[in-house]
């Protein structure tokens, strides 16, 4: 209680001393946020270590350092200094008061140790290659880590020599005989793979020293983690430390169109060859986790081969009988991750549900599922083990649409009380105006219920009418959730005077498997219908939104939809297309993960060409009229730069007002803070220009007049002579190539624009 009172007094003090500086949340505020990493609890449950990420806008540099939370009193202590010359990351406990972590302070990422009792730092490893993804098993004095090596060698030092020899060749050519060639934002090396090492350590006078290190995948071509998105959740020590379970792709030449991942087991001594325990399933098996009593190994399983958005089920493998049981067979949600209760009787799972990432408990004996945390975005679960007379607590990261992530805890049997343990951005946010999202539902495709979020302008006045930023998410099997995002944050648009609508259209996750699957083979159908019905719903219900000032914005699939709406409706004053598809058939042959288009369009482009063409935005280019900002990045190998260049070319050639924002150093996402600032600045400038109520911009005035006349042609099916007259009156040289075939009944006209 005293802690709560002190926090309240502190908050009110900040509030009253900062009221003169209150302002809407802006992009400069966004990049100034300190980002907190997953908390890692020590063996006695009294301390949690975590990382803090900071960005300095003046220096354009970032740091990542370690912090400590005392769980007995919520006091936070900085363990390593904020230093822009190196990063400290991925803390794990070796004992109750000694941490190991990855740091670049010696040049490359190596393992360091920190004794929190005297703050002594020691470098534990000094390999010639960088190390990644650290996990510990204190009881067996073991550390697991990953290094990219040559499997034929299996040795880090020898692999470093082979790499140096290869890089010293005069020719830079590489020969590939199978896919992947590129993945996400990197060129995949034809030979090198991520392999798993186990390091045995010992304590000598409070110091940690290496006893031995072994590659537990030596002699195989197995790799873990899998892909560019894999992390330490892909491997796990057994309770006694004698074996390690890991996720690996099945060795074959079908990696680019096959999602088949298996769970493998091997000894931590490296003396046994890894073997698969999930080979019967041809879908994806990932994230192995042992029960504390050692009886079970659980993992997440997708049953449908090639379908990356299948429901993730929780699987139990009885290590004695070797029987497999699907524990969440009747749970119509996709589980993101699980952890075990200390008594091995329950699993705690997080899963998207109705716009939130919730926490559930799953009873092992009965398979019954109960909701523990019902709202917000809850991640990075761990267990705080209580004393003998106390119940265990969950420790986790929690964020909402208006609050960045902080550490929280909850006792699962009393989920009504969620306790906040950190407030790392309290001072930075106290004088920032945020918009609380309003949940709404409407009838979408097939008259099925669809959910959306509405954000009011943060400086809202009921005397004003506001432009609308209509956000369309990517994935497409993803959702707009009650989460704090550093990309596509609705608060930035709300803070710039826009109402914001974000709809979880058909194909979104968190609404059941059938709802998610409804997009398959139906890319421009069900999702588009739900989006347009949602737009009409909010324009009718919320009179403060100016229906003549609406901008559509989307990334990835949302960028595809940006091109699709441009060819199917005149509802929008402007469009922002970030990394979107221009040509569905061409994108099939240039993307890297072929399983994605093959599941979305029910086969390869060379056998299902008609379906790719049915939903191909490039075939409706002659219907485009909406001013568009195109954004694309050089390192986007998911949807290569040619998709963005093609979109921009189609716009420019037809005289449609358009801009291209190009990033040579970003991938499918904008991740660098300086580029984030540039992104929001250009986007807000563009949509503000085209949604200004009484624009004095000559380009805007002229094009709006031209577009209005063109849309009259599309709506009224005027004859060729009148079309030619309109072209002549509006300077056919500036806006050329108006063709009669744009005048079709299947173009959705908003006649009041």
C-alpha cells in the first residue's frame, strides 16, 4: 500500500509541474521511449535481470544495457552503464547472484559474466566468431549458445579460418543449388549454418571459468534457431541438464516451400546423435519446453504442411511412454508460447484473442483452459516461485495501446489484481496526450461480426471535424491489438490531428481458425469487403469524421490492399503503400518463403495462375486515381524493391500525384530510429496535404478538380465524346491516358466525394 501511495504522489507531482508542457504524442516522443527486455528471474525468486534499450536523437546512437529489479521491493538498479560503443544483452543466471550475458564490449558478441554482489565483470569467451542466443542451466553448470559455422567442420575456430579463406578469394561469386538464396534481409550462405554449443563452467573463488565446450549438432546439417526470426525459444535444457531439445528444419531441398520443422533431442555431452521425436507431423513443430518434474516435453505444433498461419496447438510428449497428446485440441486460438508451473500441473500460455494478447492457464490432467490476464499485450512469461506458504506468481511484460511495455506480475489464482513492478518511462510520458482506443463491432463479409479500433484525435473537440487515417494491417494473418508499437503506432496519427480506424478484417488472427482461413484464395474479396463495410460503418456512426478527408494506409499485405483499393474504389483522398505487392504473379517468383503465396493462393503461380490474376492489383492500374505515397526498402527480400518501383512507375506514368520514399538500409520493417522519424514525417506530411479541408496548394486544387470529373465518368458511364471533353478541359497532357475501360460497374464509387 505504501508503495502505491508513493507512486501516486510521484505521479501527481510530475503532473502538476508539467501541465504547461502537455502536448500530443509525437514521433520524437516515440523514439525517446526506453524499451525494456524480458525479465529473467534468479533461482531464489528475489531478483529479475533485464535489458534496457535507449536511443539518443542528437547523437543518432543507441545503447543496450542491463538492469536489475529487486522483486521484494520493486527497486530498480542499473547493472551496466549506458554506453553507445557496445551493447549488453540476453542476461541469464548462473547462480543466484552471478549473471552471464552477451556483450560486444570486446568487439564481437561474446559471453561475459557479472557478479552482482561486487559488480565485477569478466569475459568468459573469446571466440573468433560472434555468439548468439544464450540459455543457462545453473544446476548442471551449463550454458547453451549458437554460432554460425561450417557444419563439415563443426568447430568455431576452424570455421573462422575457413571463413577468412573464403573472404580472401579474388572472386565474390557464390554458387547455390537450392533455395533459400535470400531470407528476410540477408543473403543465405550456401554452406554455413547456426549450430548449438553447450559450454560447461565452474566456479573458482567467485569467478566463472570454462571447463569445456562441445557442438551438440556436430556431424549433422541440422541448425537452430531456424530462420532469421528464430531465437533462444528454439532450444531448451532438460530439468537435469543431461539433454537438450531443439527446433530444426528437416534436412531437405524443399526449405522454401515447406514449413516442416521438427523437435530433436540430443545429449548435452555431444556424445549422441540428435534424433527427431515429432517426425510424423509434416507441419511446423517449435518451441520445446520441459516440465519441471521431467515427465513431459511440450512444444507448439501446426498440423497443416506449408501453412504458416495454422493454429499452434500445445503438444505433450510423455518422455517415458513416448506417447503424444494434443492438449489444446479444442482451443480455437493459436498459442504463441508456453511455460510450466513449478508443480508441473499447469501450463501458462499466451494467445491472441479479440484484439488482445492474453494469458491463459491450461490444466495438464483435464485440458481445461482458464483466462488469467484478459487484456493488453502480455509477453515474456516467467515464474516467480513463492515461499512454501505462498503461491507462485507470473512475471511478464505488459503493454497497451497507450503504455509501453513494463514488468508486471500476477498470481494466477487471483487474476483480478495485476501488479506493476516497473515504470521505466513514467517521467517521459506524464505530459503526453494519448488516445484510448474504442472497440467497435460491425457486420462485415458474409454478415459476420468484425472488430475494429477507433482512436480519437488526442486533442479532440466536439466542435471540430477530423480527417481519418484508415490503417490496414499486414500479415495478412495478424491483427491490430491493444499493444504499444514502434512501427505503425496509431498514437502518432491521433497526436497529429487524425481520427484513426484499424479494422481486423477477415483473415486476421485472434478470432478463430475459420476466420483466419477465410482469406485463403480470397485476398481481394472477404478482407476488402470487411474493410469497406467497416469504413462505411464508422463514417455513419461517428459524425466528427469528415468522410471527404479519408486516407488509407497499409504495409505488406496492407500495402497490397492499398493498391487494391486504388483500383476498386474512390473512397480515399490519398493512399500510403508501404512495402506492398504490385503484381501477385511476379511477387511469387521473387519472394523467398514460397510456402506463403502457395498457401494463400492455393498453389504455385504456374499452376494456379488464374487465382493470382484474379486478385492482381497490377491488372487494375488503369482504374487508379488516388494520390499515393509509395515506401519501399532495398533490403526487403520478402517483397523486393521492384514491387514498390512498379507501383510508383504506374502512378507516375498516369500522372497521378505520387511520391516514393526509399530506404537503402532497411528491410520489410523500418527499424532504425532516425528512419522511423523520417518515415512518420513524410507520411504525415503527405496525408495532411491531401486531407487539408481548404487547401491552397495549386497541385491539390487542380488534381482534385480533375479527379472529380474523372470519377463522374466512372459513375455515370458517359460516352466517349464527353470523356474526351473532360480530358481536354483538364489538361490531357498533364494527366494523360484516360481510357474508356476504366468505366466499369465493379468500381465502388462514393458519390458524395
